[in-house]
């Protein structure tokens, strides 16, 4: 991915801006960024701030922070498992610059692990073909027996720590308008948005609590869409020769390229940034009753001899939601004790199976969501460590009507004021229920289903409403 793609993905420039800058670059030279500034598409200060957060491509093997023999081993495993044939394919698999891969290939040839076959389909050295020697195949199989990880080259723990620290959530200024926009069609009281804003800007933990069915989970998920920064996550991390697989396509949503640049024209040229890092949106991870203490530790693959990063580690730079807190198999006290140090000290500690411990910066927004009483879940000492506690309670009548109108519009179901008042009265008086944000959709879906069964167009009538309300709360006849 090129610089233009990254700037577009960060919403700093448009595709049209990049196209104009590329045209100017073809005529006048200079870097793409300089041309964007000259065209007034981006401020010089904003561009420099953005560039400082981009991982720098390693100049040589030493700059990767990884032993040359380890990189050679990784390249040979990739060739073997991926049936790779040319230098171009090696570069794409390792995510390292062409000149570094060329040096590794030279090492492999010198050690008689690979033999050159000649050019493939072009006269470019990037399409030089290679094949295993018998010794190379044996050497590679032995290497796979030690560690079966065969993916992009990892980054060092030091580089990972630095990158997490330069792309904190608090780099972005969250405003009321941004949160309101992220809510989309969801309807919440302005007071809830006003309370959540300071929490987002501080990057500190947040507790959402209140009765079930009022949108705590939906609200938490919407908060993940508030942030727009581009961040960079590594495919893998190396610590004292141990590999931790980090990048997860289901969590780290990669930016889509604009296809403004022909990759073939610039393949051998230095990349705009270190390709061992994936440019993506800030991650959003949600876990619920399935969360256990073991899920917060590194998972060691005894067959492959490498690790998988835990979910909250993959969420660094983004949001981590613990939904239905208090309903996990592990006790709330045990989970809370696990989170005390990360939440207060902004650092977390991990341990390898070798006994080696290491720390990582804990830069993410943790959101606890529960419909249980907070005082029953945690002691006062832990409550103090959650600086933002937001009650998501029953909606006001105005918000409730707004939610109902939205659901009815989706189903082309007319809703008069008289019908609305009738439903509210039946809910509160006959059923003895408080209003809840989930009820409008439930009632509308039930009424529409009944109308469809009866072969009628969607409409409200008393008995259809009664059926729906009875499914909200079972009516017990007097004995």
C-alpha cells in the first residue's frame, strides 16, 4: 500500500487530491506529500504528524532487529510451504524490502540451500526463479520441526511497543458531533453522549450499566466507530526467538487500496512504509460470557511452537468491550483483579512458556457493560479505578417514540399517536413494565408477523398488540 492510500484511508485527503498530486508529481517530481501540500490538499503540519506514525522500512537486515539466520529460516519455510518460485514471491511473502530478500537469497545459494533456475517470464531480476537443493529441503524440514510459523517477518517487541505508544486513542479528539454521527440511527439521550465523550478523549475505562434491553451493547459498538485514525499492526512479534502471531483479519480491518498506482512500476523501489505492518482501522473487540482468565494470556501452539496473541492484546490502539460483565464462568472478582494493573498502570504483563516475562503498553479503551448492580460486582476500590460510570437506563417517552417511529418506518407500519399511547399504557399499567429500548422492534416485528400470517397489510389493532405484549411478559391467570 502506498502513501496516497494511507492518507485517503485516514480521511486526510481525497482520492481526487491524490490523483491531482500524482499528475503534478509526474510533471514536477518531488514526493507525493510535497505535491499534496503544494496543492493545498493537506496542511504541512498534519502531514508531518501523520508521517511520524508510519513504521519505517528497514534499511538492512540489522535494522529488522532479527538475526539473519532466523530470517533465512523463515524465508526457506515460506518457500517450502507456499511452493514459491521467484524473488518477487519471496518479497511478497516475507513483507521485507527487495534488497534484504536478495541478500537472504544470496545466503541460501551460498549455503547450497537454493539453486538458481533463471528468469521467469521477464528479464527482471525480481522474477529470477530458484529451487531447493536436497540439502535445502532437509534443512528447511528441520527448521519447521523447531518452529512451524511460516508467515510475514515479525517485528521486535521494542518496535511493537514504540508503535503502540505513538498511535494511542488519545491522539484523536472526539467531539459530540462525532459520537452523534457514529450512533447512526440509534437513539440515546444527549446526556449519555455527553458523559461518554470525556471517557473517549481520556482513553480511560468506562462502565455502562442499567437494566437489560436499553442498548448498552449497541451503544458500546457504536463508540468503536467514532475513531477514524489509521494505525499499524504487525503480522507477528518476536521475543527472544519466540514468535507471537498478532494480525487477525477478523479484528484488524485492512485499508482498501485506491489502485491509483501500478505496483509493477514501483516494485523494486523502496516501500513507503514497512510492509511487516498492516495499515488498518482501530480495532474493536467484544467478548461476553465466554471470557475466561485463560483467554487473557498468550496461547501457545504445542504443535507449531509459536503463540497467538490474546484478544485484549489484539485490541491495542482500539476498544475492548467486556459485555454481560458478571455472567462469565470466571468470577467477577478474578477478572477484575486481572485488570487492575493494566487499567491503572497502562501496562500489561505477559509470560512465555519459557518463563520469560515481558511488558506491553496497555493503550486501549476498555468498556465494561452489565445489567447487574455495579456494587454487587465490584468493591469500592475497583469502582474507583473506573473513572467513567454511565447509566444507560429506560428511554424517555420522547426517545421511545423516536425509536418506535423508526421501526415502524422500516416495516411500512402506520403509527398514530392514539396507538402509541395505547401501547405505552398497556405496557406500564397492565403489564407493569418499564419502557425499554428493545420493545419497539419486538412489538413491531410481532405485529407484522401476525399480519402476514393473517394475509393482511401491516397495521396495528388491539388484539395483535395484545399478542405481542403477551410475548414480552407472560401473563399469569389468577388461581
